[in-house]
């Protein structure tokens, strides 16, 4: 239980909740990031603009926090790149096949009491935990 | 115009939330997924914080006939739990456990000039395109 940071986690989570709520209340859209990322290159032109702006906002938000806290977040540099390439591909493939990721299913879908989203969230949490167990303790890759 | 500004603002708030909660840090995420090791439950609190807000706001928002600036809500009405949903979620979880990144933190980490974050975003897009051509044809 080292590095347990419940207060900043709750507050950061609440900010995410506010963002998701604003996008739904004002624009009628669910802030599922995998869907937004995918839609930037596949939706009709007019539909691509808000998605691109949301994603630019994500970058600005992270950069702004780093600036305001004078670089409090460290950037990982020593991680095996093959895991990033293969894992990233699986994240892209899986979120499209499963129609959502941590935000779309885990936050929007659960708040909408969607049984699909609750099932998906339990599934990716379990498979994520199992994957870390296999990589770390059985294979020793990380 | 208004909807575009809303999207930008929502993105900024989301990015700040990912940074403040440290969910943007892939090692922190891996420590959450590492239940049998030195478990860090913080990520569960990120979800609880977000759900504490959305569980309340969604009740009021979805009672409205329309959103404020748009004619319709775009909310999934699918209710069937099928193979693509579960297989997709399981595959996503494997990738998440291999990297510590889900799509939001991967994209936001571009704001920290993370090289592996940029590689992650490219790999995610490769996965999107592969799914589109292999599964949807």
C-alpha cells in the first residue's frame, strides 16, 4: 500500500466526472476516449472537429497541470518498448471490438446503469490484473 | 462553435483530472493492477470520485428532452451482452496490463512529452484500423 494517494485520486476523479457531465449536458455526448480517438479519423468532417478539440484539451490539461505543479509528474522512459507496441495495439483493437474503454464503460456506462458497461468493466479489470500477474510473476518481463 | 468550445473545455478538465489523480502515470496504474504485489488502490478512488459526480448528474441530465446546445443525446441503447463486448474488453485489459495505459492517459501523456506515450497512441490507432478491417470489413 505504498504511494496510496486517496485524496488526489478522489479529486482528480471528480474533475473527470465534471468533464463527462459537461459534455453530456451541453453537447449530448458520452466522453468515451477510445470512441473519440477513433472518431477523429472516421466520423463525418463536421463531427471530427469537436473530437479533435477534446483531444487537444486532454493534452493541454496534462501540460497545464505539469506547468502549474512545476513538473511534479515523472515521465517513464525505461519500459520495454515491445510491450508498448504490442499492448497499445491490443488496447486499440480491444476497445473498438468491445465498444469502449475505462471512460466510456467504466465511468459513463456505469453511471448510466448499463449492464453491458458493468460487464465490460469487470472483464477488463480482471484481465488487466491477470496480465500484470503473468508478466511480473510468471514471466518476469517487467 | 459553442459545442466546439465545450469539447475543448471538457478535454482540458479531463486532462487535469487524469494528471491530478496520477492516472496519467502508467506505473501507478500497473501498481493498481498488481493486486498480489505492492497494491496501490488509488485508481479505484479515481473511479469512485468520477462516479460520485456522474451517478448524480446523469440522473438530472438524462431526464432532459435534449442537451443544451444539440438536438439529441447520443447515448448507447444496446443492452445485449455479446461475445464482441466481452472478448474486446478482455483484449483491452491485456493491453492495459502490458502497458499501464488506457486511451485517455495515453493521449494526455503527449502533454508531458512522453515518447512512449506517443508510441502508445500510434499503436492504439494501429489497433483501431486493424479491428475495422479485420472485424468490420
